[in-house]
């Protein structure tokens, strides 16, 4: 175990409330990409494909996920960097998230920006 793993509290290096859902670094395709020599999507051209792991987008989605499935999720966005937080699991919040994820997805508008490598 690494130091701090025995405690069920989460500690955010970046405060979830500092995320800007209307811009900033979200959707910029920043972050780690696998080895470019890996096979591409659907056979591709010998490259890994179009998508990388946009760290900022993943952190935003993780924060939103916790806010959905935890009764105290609203507290997340008042946390400062480095503060400890414990999720109070909400079964109804989890079921709502499950319903949303299993629903038929909405079609994206034709001018939607797609992250491509």
C-alpha cells in the first residue's frame, strides 16, 4: 500500500470546483497518448487511432460521477486542493446514473468538435 491508501477519503490535487465546463482546457485533447506504433482503430493505418486520453476531460467526468453517486456530491465543488473528502454513497443517485448511461444516446450536431489525433 502507498501512504494514505488505508484511509477511504479522496484527496484532489486540483479542486473540482476550479473546472470550467464552458472552456478552459476541456476538450483540448491534451494528455497521454499510447505508443503511436500500436494498431489503429478498425485496423487503421498502423497508428493507434484518433483518440488519446485527455486528462482534463477525465478529471471533469470523474468529479461529475462522484457528484452524481454521492449524497454529499455538492460538497465536491467547494473543496480546496488537498482537502480530504468522503463519498456518502447514494443508491438512488447510482440508479439514476445507470438509467442515463443505458438510455439511447442523443445524436451529436453535425458541427460538434471531435477530439482527433
